[in-house]
């Protein structure tokens, strides 16, 4: 490692610290409220990546003292059954957070199911009411991945105010809410995407460059302003010549590490933060329900 290579932003270590804090908080709340927080993760079908994510979330819940009310449905489950399940969870006082693990099988309408979740139990922060609160700068549950990115920037005391931030990617999961959060923190924000002409040039203007496009190693070293903060939200599984598969981000890690000042690794960066913020949201909903 060269002396001028970027410092890594360790999302995994921060996520563990957040989980430890949440565990202590839950212990205290448990004595006053008599019940633990509850999270329901609904999964349909047997996508192996989704199954791994759900297991990961449920393990994290257990560590913090959150009860899992997860349900695993067969791939051919109908829209109506899922809608009724969400309705029942909305009314269940033991459940503080509900989320539907995406992607769903083709025949299901994910958006309509998301709309069924009560906004105060929307652990993923993706309900239109919560996104509306974000646009208006009102308090509400925030989308987990972008909230995790902001938390990581704060942890390392990386100044956002007055900085030029470029978000590459405009998804409703990450790009749009993250742009709004950066704006709220007084950055000057550009949202770029696959249809943006001169994308490398715009990326190079960023003090804080966020890659959230889902294209492996798209962001190369010549896209990065020297000493920039580079946040890699991408999680892409690639297979090399020998048939070995591994996870890479949207950033071409080794070359970019020589240019940037700070960089998130994949894995071990933003992904770990997403789960920590999911737990944070669940505990937040729980404290609101008991306030």
C-alpha cells in the first residue's frame, strides 16, 4: 500500500458499533416497555441472494434484541395474500417495522405492496409518505442505504456542507433520496446517470462522488478528482476467467484508491451500513410507538 492511497471508510466496523449501541438501547427500552421491538421481513420465492440478505437481517436483529416476524412465501403466492399479510402486520402491536425483500417474482406488483405498508412501520423508508417527508425536510423514516452513507460521512467527520457532490444513479432506492439528503446537509448536488453526456467530466467535478448505478467498475480513476471522497454503493457479482465469483462495486477499486482521499470498500462499506440503518429505523418506530 502506497502512502498516498485513500483511507478506507470501514462501514462494517461502524455498523457493528451502531448495533452495539442499539442493543444497549433496546435493553433499556425493554425494561420500561415490556416488549422487544419487532421487524417483519417478507420474502417470496427462493432467490439465493435474497435468502442470504434476509438471513443476514434476521441475524442482525437477533444480535440487537429485535424479534423477527419474518415470513417466507412460495414463489407462486398471490398479490392478495401478501396484501392481507401486510395489513395484519400493520395492525399487530408487536411489529414496528415491515419490509418486503426485493426483487419479487414477476407476477407481483411490488409498488402496490409497498403502498400497503403503514408509513410509520416502513422500515425501508421507501413509502411515498416517507419520501415526501424527506423532500420537505420533515422527520420521518429514511431510506436505509442513503441514510447509511450519510452516517458514514458523519462518522469520519467528512464535511458535506459547501461541497460539490455528484450522485451517479437516480434510483428511488438510493440515487434520489441520497441526493436529497446531501442537499439537506448543504452540499451542491448534481444527479447524473447513464443518459448523462460527458459523465466522466461531471464525475471529476465532485468533492464527494457517489456511485450507485449497478454497473461493475464503471467509475475508473480518470473519473475521480484527486483527493475526492468516493462512496461506492454498487454490489455486483462478477465471475472471473477461472469461474470464481466475487463481489465488486461500481468503482474500479485499486486504481481509484490511488487518486481518492477516502473510499468505501466492497464488501465491507455501504452494504453493512444498510442493515444497521434498518435496525435503527425499527428501533426508532418502536420508540415512537411507545412515546
